[in-house]
């Protein structure tokens, strides 16, 4: 580089200028890297939350979704949904025909087995008697698998009998059929389970108790996963040499080659769309629907409402206290031991870990004051209020101190009392600043989990009416996010709901914060003139 | 100003051309010019704070710049060692020539420029370190690490700034414990330790009491000859006392520039006369 | 005006001020109550049922690492849990402090005003995201990523972080060392040193990333995961507090340093950062407090295994922290209010409370001392 045209001074200088510039530039570079890392981590964290969270609202819903919505929440046009359901039913018919044909074939084989067994039971020798004893328990109305079990017992008994020399052929036939049926039976059960997960209860099945089993896949993305699980059997393989275990996928169709079920796979593989009729859905009611069957259906209204109650309740306590404290500290308090002790207390309060607030709420508001019999929104709000109190005090103090001294002096000079000055001059002038602080701490109160775990939050619950709010616990977004993604029994099935909740919470908090940023920008512009 | 030379050869060529093109001022006045302004302007955004200034600052002499506040004298002073670079909206036009090169030439290395053009500020600004560390700050930056050498530089600088006597027993004490006048002399010592050729002083006594002020003025008189000193001052008596030459600036223009005696006794311009007789300012 | 009226006025004024003071004192009251009520329920843990101080459980609590609160009798060795809190905090600080200070320096001295206006909201949003959202990210997005591709991730990360640092170190070290020579030897020695240091650090990097690549990550929910996320959460605090401290140093010192021919890095490292060091310390303390007190992230993503990792610095193993233990065990302990199982959690809370109180006092002390030193 043709660096210094201003020559270096000769003599003692021993660190080259280039080295110093290199260090300088790399120092700035370090700063840029840090800033970049911060921005990047924001993007990396928010992006999946936003993208996947939006998919709770915007997704491709199947006919099962529309049926469930219609049955459970009375959304949509009943006639239209039913007409569409009939169309889907028609598309599924060939599949169900396969099942029927397969079942027919199986029951024919079962009949043959029964015939052989009954033939043997008709004999007068010891074989006949023992088979007949067994066959007395045979119930043609029993489920397929239990019939099969009885017949297997008959076969075992007969094969063990010494007098069975002249029924060798029958026994051999029985054995073949039994072997075929019982190996298939397990696979058929898995087949039917996978199919009913995909499409809902199969015709002829007894209707399941759980709501989630009464419908097939409501979302096309989930349906595609289930389709794959139907087409391929998954199996964990643990290699003996200690290599990491992995999942092996085998096509399920292999087990059903040559049976009546074989065409079903092609149908599922190619005609799933007409069976489930995926359609782009904007489910804005996710926000305002209550949840059914532990968040499998419906939305998150109970949680959203609970969060609202808790936040507003916290504000109700914290804002008056915080603003009054700030006014006192700025306008009235003279520097003294007590005031500095007060300030230390406020900063200590700001530093108390949130979980400790939760314990305190439990020990004080619930166990000592007994503001309510059990966890309640009231106790939760009070705990949250304590937590955000220091933030509000500080923000309000800053806003009040930012009011130019001249305003106050002018008002005081006009003969207004101190309190009057505060009410008519100081507060109005500092209101935007105070509001900014309030809005930011609202975001904090809405998103905080630890203080409400022991004081207000429950995992499952219905939206509370405002009258019950103070004495009852409530679901709340932050707590239910935790609960749904760690303690729910179907964590992986409900990712979209979890993401939807996180997205909703983050959106609420960010909207609050953005409005605070905008508010502040406006204020500072006004102050700058 | 915007030489976008991309390779070294082009740069070298540009340099040689540049130095050839330099029109040496015909009338250099008393002594050889050390810094010369040629149509030099400083802008803050759209505002022209210094307007097309032309002046030669003589080597080894003390030049005072006077004028009412806001006339651009500090701005001009700060642009000589490019302290204005720290202000994002500031830009310059024209040339400010030092050692045959424009100070604002993009090839100039600001760091080595500032080693050669030192500065003392309005408010004493010693670092919150010991007196020794304050003075040794500049030399250490240049990589001088030997204790004996540093001791030598510190002592010489403190002596030259006439503060050795007061400070030699408390070199390890925090500089913030000194009085304002001592702090300012320490700042001068700190600037001298880098061995600059030019010393810029931006109202160095405005924050000091009269006694400290006169000590600083004595110091300037002692430094005269060894360094080119350019001092901005509010105080006309001070300018008259310490400087060889005086420049009077008004609203960004250089109104008059000449020997101090002449400017104060027989000003050419009416504005100068009005200012020094106290009719405005 | 009658004397009676003015007395009445004075009385109302007094009453009004008294009311204000009373409301203001609520926060003091709150702090005292928090200490009292947490301590009240914690104390039974340290006492024998018959009365008197119980050395046995106290010693077990601080030195034992067996945590079986549900056993009969329950074992309450909290050492591994305290250690878990410590290790994730240290990890978070390793992430947050260098990055936070670098970002603060960049914000206050390097970036132009307009860019700063964009970066500030980024910091605010980072601070505003609820902790449960961070925890969700750590558990649902980051942990599976770590578990599946963690080794590669670490290896690539080590290249990205260490390559520029080592490269720079090579350049600077060889420059400084070769400056001892004069003339042509200088250039030659510099080239030799470049090769020497550069090759050395490349070899080191290769070995190091190979080592990282060979690591096996059994579970994505571990101390490393939590440390990164906690570090990101503590970043905004560290950045904004230390930026305030750097801004407070003022322009005069910066100008003084620049005028002596210092580069920006030299000005910052030799003058501005030392002058702002107390504020930066306060920032670090606040960051530590944020990391120690955080509940949701560690509860969701630390793995919740009450064990001291082996070896003790192994960040890739699951740990369990104080906050997560309180949050997780209270659900079961709730029904047996008054038992050891219940009071041990309050003992942990008391520990946290005392720690954060001490940290808070320390930060106040640091700030006050620096104010005295500067004499403002």
C-alpha cells in the first residue's frame, strides 16, 4: 500500500503503522460481527416462529377439518360441508371396498377352518371329544382375532392328540391357513390403525371415544406425514456393533402382496387428495375458538383471554403504584438515607428472579393472604404487578425528569400549588414517556411465565367470564406453550398449535413494543421541535 | 480531494504531479509557511462554516485566530489535524497544504498526521490515569516500551510544559487530582510528548483562572520557535500578548491576516477595527 | 386568609405527601415481604423437626449431589443443581459479554447515527421476546438441530469463529515480532513468521474442529444449548447498559486521545473502555443476574438432569438449574405443604434471592465508586 505520504518519524518508533491500522480495522470488524450476530440471532429465532406459527392460521385444511369445525364449532355451511363429505366418501369407497373384499376373503378362510374343526369335533374318539370341548367356547360373533385364537387352540389340541393320525391332511390344511391368517392379522391391525389415523374411523368400526380419533387428519401437511406412515412401516434398528440406532422404513405393501388389500396402497398413494379434498384455509378463528380435546381441535381463545386478564390485572395494580411512586421520587422526595434505601429496594425488586416472584405469590397471596381459595387470576396479577413495578417506576421517573424545568417553574410562578402543577403540567407533558414504559412492561407481563405457574395458570380450562376471573385460575399463553410442548401426550402431533401459540404471544408482545418504539420516536421528534 | 487512484503507481504519479503543481505563494511573509490554506472551506451539511480561506501559517511562529464566537475559527483549527473527521456531517473543500500535501488527500494517514500536528483543547481533558501514563500515552502508542526511554520522554515533556516541578513527586497519582491550570499544562506536555511540529490550541485558557492563564501564556512564549503554534482565542489581549501574527475571522470569512502589531494598531479592514475596539463581538 | 384555612391546607398537604410516600414505600415493603416469606418457608428445611439447627441436611444440601426428593427418606443434595445454574450462567456470560461489549463499542463509536437507529430496535425486540418463546425455540428448533448435526455445527462454528481470530493474531504477532529487525531482514522474518504462525494455527484449527466433529451429542437439550440461548437473552442488557456507560465517557477524552495520534481501537481500548469500566462491570453483573434468574429456557431445554457433568466442563451434557428445579418440583411438592420437599425449594429460592441481592448491591457499589473516582 502506498501508505504514508506523511512520512513516519524516524527513531524510536517500533510498531508499524500498518499493524496499528490492521488492529483498528479488525477491532471495528469485531463490533460489526457482534451486531451482525445479534441481528442474525433475532432473525433465526423469529423466522421459524413466524413462518411455522402462521401455519396455525393459514394452512391447507382437509374435509375432515371442515367437518370437525362444522360439527364442533358450527363454523361453515352445514349442507355444503356434508355434500363435500359425501364426495370424499365416494372417493374413499374403492378403498373401503378393498377392505370389505379382504375381510370377506378372511372370513371365508375362517369358515373353512371352522368347518374342519367342527368336522373333527363330530368324531367319537378322544380327539373328537377334546376338540368339541374346545369348540364349545367358539363364538362366531366374536372379533376376528379372538375367533382365530380359539381355532389356534383347537389346532394345538388336535395336533397334540395321538389319535390324530387319520386327520393329517386336515391338520396340515388348518396349519397353513392359521399360519397365513395369524401372521397377517398383526399387520392388518397396524394397517387399519394407520388408515383410520389418516381418514378417520373406518366403516363398521365402533365409533371411538376420543374426539381426535373421530376424525381423520385435518391438515394436509399432517396427512402427508400420515400417508407416508401408512405406506411405509417404520422400525428402529439397533445395530449390534454399537453404531447409532436408526429408523428403517419398509414398504407396508410387502405384507399384503396377493391379497385383496394390495390395491389399497395405490389408492392411498395416488387418490389421497380426492379422499381428503385439501383446500387452502385461513383459520382466523384459531384466535377466538376454544380448544377441544386438549388442543387437537379449535383455537386458543381460553389462553389468549387468560393472558389478557393477567396482563390487564397486573397493569391495574402496577400502573397507579408505579406512577405515584415516580411522582413522589421526582417531585417530593428530598435526598435522604430513607430515599436511597428506597431506591436500593426498587433496584433489588428489579433483580429478583421471576421464579422467586412466583414462590412469593404462592406463599404470600395464596397461602397467607388467601386472596382466593386456589390459584387465581387475582393472585397471578398481583404477582406480575410486583414484578413489573420497578420497570414502570423507572420509565415514569425518566419521563417526568425529561419534562423541562421551565414548564414547572412557569406553573409554579403562576401561583399553582405543587400538586396542581404535577397534575396539570408535569403529568400531561410526561404522559407519552410514561405510556411507553407502561406498554413495554405490558409486553413483559404478558410474556412472563414463571410468576404465574404457581399462582394463576392451569393447563386445561375454558375461557373465563370477567366475573369469575378474579377467583378462578385460567389457561394463559406462556404457560400453555410450555405445557403443550413438554407435557402434552401428543407433543409431535400438535407442533402447529404450539407454533401458533408462540407466534400469537410473540406477535402480541412485539406489537406492544413496536408501538412503544413508534410512540417514543414521535415524542423525541416533538421534543426536538 | 477525490483522488480515486487505484494502484500505487498512479498514486505515486499523482503525488509527484501534485507537488509540482503546488503554486508556492509569492509573498510568504515573515518566515517559511508551515501550513497553507488554499480556498479552504469546511461544511457542516449545507452550512459553510469556513469560507474559501487563504492563509499561510509561518513555521516556528505563534499565530492567533480571533473573532466572535461562531465565526468558524475553532472549526478551522480543528480541521488542521482533521479532528472534524469525528463529526459525520462535516466535509471540506479546497486545499490545506502541509508538507507539500493536502491534509485532506485521501492518501494521508490521519494517525501519523495527528502525531505531527498536536492539539490542546478548550477544556483540560487529561485521561483518568496517572500523570505519567497521561504523558506516556502517545509515545506508547508508537510502540516505545523501554522504561528508561519513556521516563526520559515524560520528564522532557513535563519540563518543556513547565509542570515538572509540581508533578515530579506525584507522577503515579491520578491526573484528575490536579488543578485546572495544571491539568491544561499536563495536556500540553502530553501533546509535546509525541514531538509534534505544529501545536493547535483551541482557546486553551478559557476554562482557567487568570493566574493559570498567564502561566500558559508564558509557556507559549517559551515554546515559540520550537513549534509552529496556532492558537484560537476569544481574548484579544491574549492574542496581542502571545502571537506573532493574527488572523481575524468573521462569519466564516478571513477578514484580515497579518502581523499582530499591525492588526491591532493599524487594521486595514473596517470590521477588524470594529471588533478590536469592541464595537461588536 | 385565615390561619385556620392555611393550617387545613398544610394538613391536607401533609396527608397527601404521606399518601404518596406510603404508596412509594410499597416496593420497599414488597422487597422485605419477599425476603421474609421466602425465608419463612425456607427455614424449616434447615431445622430439625424437634427444633434446633439441622447440620445434617444443611451439609447435604450444599455438598451432596444426590437429588431424590421423592425418596423415603428424601435426599436433598443440591450441589449438582447449584453447579448446573453456575455452568449455564458461565456459558451465557462467555457468549454475551464479549459480543455485548463489542456490539456496545460498535454502537457508540463506530456505527453512524442512522444505522444506530436501526440497530437499537433490534436490541429492544431481542429483549422483549418472552422467555418462553426463547425456550420454545431452544427445545423445538435448536435442540433437534444440535442432536442431529451438532458435531458438524460445532466444527463449522469453530472455523467461523477461530479462523479470523487466529488469522489476525498471526498477522499482528508476526508484525510485532518482526518489527524488532530492521530493513530487509524485517520483511523476510515477517514472511517466515506468517508461515510459521499461520500454519500452526491452521493445524490447530484442523485438529480442534476434528475433535469437535468427533464429539457425540446424545441429547440436544443440554448446557450448551441453554448457554447459547441465555447468552442471546442477556445480550440486550449487556449491550444497552455498557453502551450507556461508553456514551457517558464524553467527547473530550475521545478527542484527547485521537489528537495524540491514536487509532479508534487504541482510543477505545486504552482510554474509553478503562474509563467506562465500572459501567461495563455493572452491565456484566446485570447480564449474570438475567442468566441466573431465567426459568423457562433452562426448564425446557437444559435436559433437567440433576448431575454434575463429567468432566465438569462438559457443556454437552444435560444439567438442571435452581430455577428449573423450583418450577418443576413445586407441582409435586405443592400438595404436601410444610414438608422438606416443599421447604427445600424455598431454600433454593432464598439462595437465588440472596445471590441476586448481592449482585445488585455489587453493581450499585461499582457504579457509585466510579462516580466518586471521576469526581462528578
